[in-house]
């Protein structure tokens, strides 16, 4: 789940309330809404650049994730990312439920 999504100084975490994200080993990304609707996409990891890349369609909210994200920190339950373009000033945290 998304525990934080900041775009500049604006907290937009609530845009992702109820979404459950599954990052499958085969590179597929599945976002399930509270209504049961499912959006499909993909994810990849660039080890050399220490970045994740997400591509997903379905809603304007989900499409905010379509970018490359630098890893800030990780743990067993949390991954903190920031947009690789510093002018965008976006941060997202995914928390394992």
C-alpha cells in the first residue's frame, strides 16, 4: 500500500487509499482498487542506477507512478522512493501490509 505520496509540498497520499499493489517477480504490477477493479502494468529495477521504473495505466492517480524512482531506503516492510528528476520533487513510500 502507499503510506506516503508527496508532490512538492502537497500530500496526495489519499489518492491511493485502499489500493493494494502487487509487484510480481515476473515484472508485472497489479493495482487492485477497493471496488475490486484491477489495473495492470509493469515494473523493473536497474541495479546500476539503483532505480525502480513503474508503468501502469487505469486512472490518472495511478499514472502518477509512471516514472523512474530512486531508492532512498528499504526495510522488510517499507520502501522509500523519490523521483529521479529533482525538479518534480515527488516522494512515494510503499508499505507492506
